[in-house]
């Protein structure tokens, strides 16, 4: 073919290829009314390129993910208030919500994740252990309905249908 790719040299500061580092998390209160209680969460993190967002997740009494995100980091700290409860959604059940993960993203789109089991990992594959703990939450209120519907009956009529225009 007769052509060769030229080599390319980039100059400047080294790129930020690591996710943000979690410095602290504060959650208050940890017992909340299921019908509109509010939780204040403060996440502090640092990153060379700047912290863009934090997503904090718990596991609700049904085993589903219940979380929130914060994207208004100022000087490495993001404080947000979120309201639980209401109809529908992962926050509608009273009971214990167990800590799951904290995901932090930087302005380059690189993320790191801190798991409740004491492990952390980065998008690039680096991992290790950490000493952070974030609390479980207890939503108080009426006992949750954690069971699916029970089929009581089904009726199909007719049970014989003509293939040339029959209707059920």
C-alpha cells in the first residue's frame, strides 16, 4: 500500500487516569419516616481533574437498589438532601436499607467505586481495601407489603376457537 502511520507525541501535563478518592461520608439522620422523611448526605472526595459526581446506594428490604446522586461538588464536597417514600420507587418500603456502594466520578469520566465490604476499585482495574463505613438506614412507617399478588382464578371462554375468525 505504500504508506506508514506517523508516530505521534503528546506534550503537556500527564493525564488524570485515576478515579476520585473518597475522603469522608456523613449521613444524617439514619432513621427516617417512610412517608416523606429527609436525609442529608455529605460526600468529600478529591481528584486531580476535579470530582464530578457521587452516587450512594443502599439495598432496600426487597433487595433492590435504592440510591441518589449528587453532582454539585464545591472544593471537593457535595452536600445534598433527598426525600424518601411516596408511591412507587425503591424508597417506598419501611425497614432496613443496607449500605451497598459509593461511586465517584471525575471530570474526565473516570470513576472509582467503594463497596460496603471494605473493597474499592477503579475503572482502570486498580483495587484495594478501604476503612470507610456508611450507615444502614431505617425507614419507619407502616409494615411494607413485600409479597407479590396471588392469582385467585383465571377463566378463558370459549376453550374452542374457530381458526377462521373465532374470538376469545
